[in-house]
C-alpha cells in the first residue's frame, strides 16, 4: 500500500532533523555553564532560533497540506467508542504483541494509524506543537510578553512552558522511534518513510 506521499516523507524528514537539532541546542542552552558548554552559548542560541523558525514554517505548511490533501483524513476520528478502541490497542501493545496476537487495527488504505497512534498524533500535532511554537515565538520576542501572567513573571512562565513542551515532545519522539521498530521487521516502518510503501 502506498501510504506516504513524497511531501509527507520530506516534511517528516525535515521535521525530525529540525527537532533533533532543537533538542541538542535546547539542552545546551538549559544546562550550559561558563566552564562547560555542549555548544558555545551564542552558537546554540542562533542555531536554536533558526531551526525553530524552519520547524514553525514547516508546521504551517503541514497544516495547509493536511487541510487540502487526503492526508488530513487520517487525523479525524469519531469520539464515540474512542476510549474502547484506544484501550484495545494499548492492551495489544502491552500484552498481545508479545503473544503474537493479530493487531486489532491493522494498517489499511483508509486507516494509516491505529486509534492510539491517531490520538497521540492529534495531541502532538494540534496541541503540543502549537504551544511550543507560540512559546518559542514569545521567547524570540520577549518584549512582546506581558510582565506578569497568573502572578508570575511572563518571561519565566513562557520559558517554563516551552521547556516542559520540549520535554513532552522529546519523550514522544523516543516512544515514536521505538514503536517504529514494531513492524513486520524492525526496519520495515523506517523503509516505508523512505519509499512511501507499507
């Protein structure tokens, strides 16, 4: 099945590379000291900012592409019965996969994602990504931030939210890479993102 058109694969590759660079530079900014730096601070700031802009532009293009191509259908789901479908898939990942049970929601032309993937991707792409991009813009233009938000310094609160979202998305990326190894072979899902065929 040809499930991953060229534009999705290119966006996915660029998004992954930008995100890895953002993780490394973000960690460098967070944990650098005068005596020890992962990347010199000024370089880390510049690289982080440029990479963040590329990621944000790519994200906006991704939203438009999902709106105007058939790829957007894979992110839609009926709410009714969703909890049961997610539980069924979670049970499969936690238990059934180790007992060689059949996947409850195998990949098909009309179903690229199982329910757990779908809800995870919806949260990541339509909730967490906008927050990290908006807070990143706020940190890029700190003079535009209010002095106080909920009684805290505006810059401090936005920075904490940005770091927290970065942590959540970093954990998601690790889990995402692990689950990519659960295919007919450990590399088959990675090959799909190269050639487009599942």
